[in-house]
C-alpha cells in the first residue's frame, strides 16, 4: 500500500535471522556443554580446579555457566564451553591425594645425609603430610651456588590453598631444623679473581664542592 518493496523485508529478515543465529550460537554451545558436564562429570561441585589463570573450587554448575570461587572468595563465572574446550586441571576429580614438593639449596660442604634426615623429619612433624605414600628426598643437582635437594610428599587437598599452606609450614620447619643443626641455606654468590701478575693500582679520588 505504501509502495515499500517486499524484497526489503526479505533482506532485513535475513540479516536479523543471521544475527540471531550468531548470537544464539554461544548460548546453545554453552547449554550443550552444560549437559555434557552434568552427564560425564569431568568437573563436579566441590572440585578444586585450575583453568588458565583461574584457580578455585566449583560452587555450582548451571545450564550456561559454572561458578568458581577463588581463594580470595571471588566468584568467577566460567562459560561451560571453556571447561570442555580448554585444559582443566582437576585436583580432586578421582582422588583428593596429591603430591607436592619443596626445594631447598644448602651450601657446599654441608653433610648431605644430615640434610636428607632433617628434610624427612620436617615432613614427619607436619600433620597434614601423609605417611603413605612416604615422603622422599632427592639430591637434585650440584648447582652453581648450592647443593639442590627436593622433598616430595603427599597430602589431602580440599582446596587449592591447602597445598600452599603445607608448603609454607614445611619451609618454616626446615629453616628451624637447619639452623638448629648449623646447616647453611645457600644464597647466590660469586668468586672474584684479581690479576696479581702486577701490583694493583689504588687511586684516591676526592670530591670538590
């Protein structure tokens, strides 16, 4: 009636349909991903996970997204498709027992057998370090500035911060035991060799105001 070509409506309708299609693609993708998560359960409520730079505990899994609570009590909303398309480190999927480690370097000349005994003693003093599998100490390397040792141990991990807390407690204990046994924890150092083929020239420089 108003002389508007029907072809214009067809073009506008097609563009609108394409826009809606692209807009709903992510929604459908996340919805299907949510169904897969609920069926296969690679991630469950209460699991401690790490996704890229997000580490926390899964609080809820919805139809479109999953809520993860970090150690700072910040809730992160993660699209469900990211949990299937990216590498997710699930610390507690099938078992909450995880292995961790603490490294330390001691000065050259230290009694290595004593160092090993003290590291195992430090692990034995920690209640959260499991007795089975037993802790183990490896003499890793003759470093530039230190003899490198690493204590491996197992713990039950409910939250990602549990591992860091046990590592910190072990470092406090190792430092105390080493000081009691006069074991020196090494620090970076360099040897300076002077050319003594000729006398060193010393100059006194004064500042004039």
